[in-house]
C-alpha cells in the first residue's frame, strides 16, 4: 500500500501516527504527492485534489485521513487506536469530528498567510477572535474525563490533535495564540502527551516537511526573479 501526502498536513500525520503505532512504517510506502498537486496523476487518484489518500494493493484509492486511519487500524497488526466499545469509539470519533469540522477550519486563514503567502486580514481577525476560541471551547466541553484525548490510552483522537500543536507552536503563535488558554482539560492533555515519542516524531516530520515547502518556494521565487 502507498500513503500519499505530506507531513505538514495534519490529516496525513494522523494516519502516519497510526502506522507508526502499528510498527508498520516500513510496510507502507510513503509516496509524497504523485505528480504534484493539480497534476493529472494526482487528480486521477483523488479527483477531490486533497491529501492524504491511500492506494491499496488492489489499486483502489481510499481518501480522507480519518477514514484511512480507521481502516489501517483494522487491517494492520499491532495495538489498536480505536476503542472496541460503542461509548469509547463514539468519544474518539466526536473529538476527531470536532477537530476536522471546526478546529482545522478555524486555522485555515492563518495557515494560508504563513505557509502559502495568501493573507486576508479580515478572515484572520475572525479566525483568531471568534472561530478558534469557539472551536477550542467545544473541544474542552466535550472532552471526556480521560487521561488522553478521548480515552485512557492513546487513540486516533490524540493523533488528530497532536499535529495541531506543531501548527500552534510554529504558525499560530505569530497571531497571538500561544496555547489553549484557560481550558484545563486541553492543557492537562497536552502536558500528558507532549514528551511522548509519537509526538516528537510527528513534529519532527512536520518540521522537515515545512522546511521542504519553504525551500521550494524560495527556489521558485529565485527563478522568477531571474526572468
């Protein structure tokens, strides 16, 4: 199987942490983005144009990070990252859903500004003052009283949040966002997981991915100046 995407994507990293937990990093090829974004090859694999997507051994393609993460949790050997009981699974899926629908969307204007040099001050102001706090408030409200994000063991819910901490420390700090603020459940969660190897490994991959994007942007800018 081939996992397509880049580690700066929190959705890609979510899947990669599942693979790492399963001890299968050497069993699934990390293919980058075949042909590059907007290429015919990429769009043929996933007409949505999004990452990540998984090319299975039979050639079929499975998109959407959460779907891929849950699929690989079922098919790969190793520790499960999804509770088997209904209530536990629902807690994990709810955290992931809140992250995907609200938290990630609130970050989009800031990421566009700092990663892709596409800055919209009105959107950034709304994100920082309204959307981001509201999304965190929902996470704080619905987070169960568990050691980790949604259970007393690491699950996909933790893996949905860990990449966001890299983004917070690397990008959002430039907009005055330095942490979770007065949200004790989320702060306790971060203090619990921040020194784990899975976090360090994920953030290291994301830093390398970000630097590669920066290098490519600088190279393209240099070529443009030469014309």
